[in-house]
């Protein structure tokens, strides 16, 4: 007996959607017990912890550069400070309606331990965490798109200044809209606008508890000491809670505490003369880093925290259950990722860089089309005649609804694959071409002899050599602040022109661009002053427009908006 039309439709769409959405993550939203009580308890304990810390003794420590010769220098006993915060945290945990499993709790901190923790209303503290559970490779059963567009690789250390004095960190480079809310203030500083009009200069020092807000198409690079560089993505809210340097050891230890309320950050720690005691927290999960390169993301709407490790090791603790796991990887191995939702479950996945993930999506579309044909011919195999064309015509006539559905499904799948290429071709035919060069009197000339780059710019534009937009580094940036930009941080009538440090290559322009981007990135041809460029609009850590050309064995790039 032939299957019904509804059965056939069910099988077709089941095969298609299973193939396409197999990797999409789903996290159940459940209420977390004890959270409000725990946070309320911590708030009540804040003054008590502060008073306890003020009673801590000071001890002699090595002096810092700039101290008077022969002086005796002192600092707080960090083990005492740690005991204050740990005791308050443990007492609040015992008061909550869902205390952690005592079988996995670690003993109270001893007087010799030197962690310095910070208590606030957003973050559940990670005191002396229990032994981390190393996640075996066999537990990474699924794959998903990574937080990064291209797989991170080992790179040269960026020239980022170190914090000075009481600074928690230093904003060294910005691109886009950035606002900073200083502690005790109610109105944020429009940092982008201040840099544009010259009232604020980079690097810009940040005190403890400074909050950073980023707009669309924005990247912010911050140095937090010890060779650590934080890159904050667009549409993020990030807080710097605590910073300190313990110089009592032969190799000084940099203690850093940070919070991510929403958005995405990338942290790269260069190996050097410092060791890093770094913890970065989302509202209910904390990552302690002993590695060199990782990323963290948190979505307020779904309540999902994501931790990815690219090189080194990161220990992730759920502050409600006190469960701690350890993820380790390296640049030459797959990206490891853990997702923690409102149900406090740890989901382990292998993360695939965005450009590679899109290629796999296209492959799955082809698989879905193949499955569709397999289902059709499998169900109607007995009805095949010697003339297959006649059979298909008969099939469509007999089951018109089935034929329409099949055609629509196949058409949509093919359109998904072909559209980026068609769209790219359409854009290429509509790009304006400008082959004239005009010399403007009174303009200022920028010239870099080493790279062989020179250009003129209006005297009203400001020059900056501390931006960081291109992966391999920026040569220079010139920018203009328009009148309407003085009202807010959006770039209405201003502009920015950033030049990439040239990169040697043996490839032609098409091959080089195709090696860096995929068909889903918006790539088009454009001619500027008679020179052929590739225009690329891409989204990774923010969305940007780039122009590339190849000359004399080097790739030259420009970012504008």
C-alpha cells in the first residue's frame, strides 16, 4: 500500500530539518533556587567584609619602581583579606535554600593562601574552588559555531601599555562607540566622542569598578597588566572589579577580577615575567584562567554562559552548584567549549570557527537535498517504470501537493546556497568607479617610508596610531568628528580612515581574500583611483567594512566608515 501524502510530507521535512538544525543548541530555561537569598545575604555582608579588611595587618613587601631609595615598603596581608571574603561567602551559601553538595566543597582557606576576591551584587564569588574536573575528549559530543570568525593562532605580543598607580586597566585602542561609567558617577563618559574631538587621549586609564559599554560595530582593547589584553566585542557590558600585583614572589603575580553582564570578550595573555591570577565572571558562572587565550560570552535573554579555550587551560565554576571543570586546548587543536544554562547543566561542544562553520552548513544543505530524493525514490521505488521521466511526470500529476512541496523545498535549499554568489555578482556590477585623483591644497600628508604608504588628509582630521582594527595591526588612523557627533556617540557625519600594516603574500588579490573570507561575507569589486580593490563586509567580533588590494607582493588594506 502506498504511503499517504501526509506521511511523505512528514518524512521529507523531517529529513530536511534534522539535517539543517542538528547542531543548533537548545537550553531549557528553569528557575534557579536560592539565588535571590544568596545575593541579598552578600549585600548585607558587604560592610562587614570591608570592615574586616580594614583590620587586616600590613606586612613588608618589595618596593616598586619610583619609591625613594632605601625606603621600607608595606602592603596588606592578602591571606587575611581572602579569609574575610571567604568566611562571608560560606556563611551566605549555608543560608540559601539550595546549598551546594558538601561532598565536593573544599576546606576553608588557610592563612598561607593568597587569593584576593571581590564581593558585589552581580557575581557569586569563587573562593578556594574545589578540585577541577578535567573534561575528557569523549564528552565533547556535539559541534557548534565558535565565538570567533577565524580560528585563533599564535601571534606577536601587542604593544599595550601597563596600568599605572591605581588604574585597573588601560584602554589602548578603540574602534566604534564606547562609553565608560566611572564608579560613583551616574552619567557615562562618551569615550569615542572625547577621543574624536581631542578632549580625551589614548591610552585611557580605568579605575576599579569602571563599567564599559560598547555600541554596534565596536571593538575595544584593554591592557590589564601582566601581558593580558582584553578585546571587548560590540553590544557588550563589561566591568573591571579588582586589580593588584603581588610582588612578594620572585615572579610577581597579577590578580584580576572582571564581570561580563552581557556580550562577548576575548582575553589573550602573553607569557612573560608575570603570572596571572585571573577570574572573569558572568552572573552565575566564573572562569579562572591558567592559560593564554580564551573567550567568554553571556546572553541576558537566554541566561546561557559560554566559555571557549583556544590555548592553555580555563577552570569554569558554576557558583550555585560549586561544580568546577577544566578545559584545556592549544592553537593546533580543536576549540573546546562549555555552555551553562539556567538549569546549571554543563554542555560540552567542539567549536568550529565561523568561516569553517558556514562551509559545513552549505554541505548539510546538499545532504538535505540528497535525503529528500532518497525518501521520494525510496517510497515510490516499486512504481518506477522504464521511462523515469514519465514516472516523475506521473508522480507530480497524481500527487500535485507532494510535487509542489518537493519543488519548494529543493528551491529554497538551492537558493540558500546560491544566493551569496548571485548577490556578490550583483553588487559587483553596481559599484561606482572613480578613476580621477584630485590634489587638495592645504591638506596634510602622512607618509611612512618603511611601508611605502602616503596619503593626504584634511587638516581638520585628527591622527591616531593606537587603533587596532586589522588582525596584523594598524599603521595609522585618521578621523573626523562632525557637529552632530557632539550630541551622541553615533557616527552621523564624521568619518574614519584606518590603514592596515602591509602583509607579504604570494597570492593574487582574489586568492588572498578568498583565503580569509567565505561566500557568506559580502565581497565585491570596486575601483578607486584606477586601482582594483576588494570590498569586504564581514561580522566576527563586530561588523566592519574593509578594502584590500595587492601590489609588489604585499596586501594593503583600509577600513573606513
